[in-house]
């Protein structure tokens, strides 16, 4: 990489990582246990939204340090619809619905392997979370009860979460992935995922997402982020646009709550093993990433010996 690109990368990482620790500082300084802070819906929501805009701020910091040099938010952050709009729209739909199906597949596989207890009769986990009384109606009525919620999780909430997810994806896939491509495609895919996962450390070191693991939750998050990051990077590079990756990220965050709809409150599951966050989810994501890259590989840009030398909008032929 040239000196300018190295400087841009250093600025981006310093701002995104520094602000992430700043946002997490109140949790570290709090007298309350981290688990109680994470369980607060308002605190969790505000923290999540605050974190998700930080990568975009990192890109903005790079923009400010590049005063007088060529820059385009649309091109350099992937905010165009790519060279082929029909392909981008198709990948937008794949990122939206396909990601939801991956999460649901991880839940189903976890249940089949006995790693996740389901309660389709009483929906006890859902009722406990919503502080509702135990179900008294037949199982069929219970399932009908959650269908509107399931439809909302898959079809509506990803659109509501799209803008917060875009704030994160502008940084990680929109800007970072193309800047790492001079190292080669696979190093770029892996390194961008590791960087993304490690960025969560201010919270995951306190056990966020994997409370029973303590600080080891940070390593689990890096593994999950690396595998899922390959899928997101594939969407970004195949389309030449950040939008498919953003809606996939939003769908992932939304559909990850499906496990609560069907779980059994009397038999808590291990998030390090089951569902999309656990090893079963890693297997599902690894299969998806392998299939996508094998069936629809990411070619080098036309006329470029090094796949990273072209602008972000030119990454897909």
C-alpha cells in the first residue's frame, strides 16, 4: 500500500476504536454488573445505535484529513448502486431475505441437534421476555400468535434497522474492505472481519452476547464477525455497492431474536453453541460463504493486476 492509504487506514481505525471505547466507558465505570446494564432495553438500544454510527464517523475523519485530494462519498464509501443496478437490487433482496433464512436455519439445526429446546406449545421464552402470563390456549393458537411478530422480524424490522446498519457498513464493508484488497482477496475478507469483531471488544470483554464466557466473549465475537463478514464483503464486492451488505446486517440483527420466539424458558440455551451466535451458526455461515464464493467468485477488476487498485465503485465488472 502507498503511504497515503496506510495513513487513511490508521486514521479510520484510531477514530472507530477510540470512540467505541469512549461509548463503553460508562459501562466499565458503572457500579452495576455489566449483565444488568446490557439487559436494560433503553441502554442497550442507545448503545447499539451509538456504536453503529461510529464507523461512518471514522470514514468522515478520513475525509477531513484528505482535504484538497479527490474524494466522493458515493464512490469511496460504496453508496452508489454499483455498475449494474439490477444485480445490486437482486443482491439487496438476497441480503435481506437470505440472511433471515440463514438465522432461521441455524435455530432449526440447533434444535435438531438437541442444543436448543423449543417450546412451540407455550412459547415460554417469548412470554417471559414480554412478561406475559403462561399460555393457556392450544399449540396451534400459540403459533398463530407469533406469526405477525415473525413476519415483522423478517419483513419490516430490517428496513427500520437499515439506516443504523448502514452507518456501520459504510465503514467496514463500504470503505475498509476495498482498502484492504491490495493484500489479496482472502486476506482482505479475513482481516476486515477480525478488525470488525475486535472493534466490539469494549463490550464483549465484559461478556456481551456471551455472558457466561466473560472476557472470552471477545474471541467468540471475532470468530462470528469473521465468518459473517465474508458474506457481507461478498455482497459488497459482487454489487459494487454497500446497500446489500447494509440490509443483510439489519436483517441479521432483527432475525437473531427469532430464537426467543420459539425457545423454552425452562431450558436456557448456550449462545456459544446454538443459534446463529454459536458454533452451529458459524457452520451455517461458513457453508453460505463457501457456496457464494465458489458459485459466484469475486473477480479482479478489469485491466487491474492488483484487485485493490481501482475505486470502490469499479470493483465489480
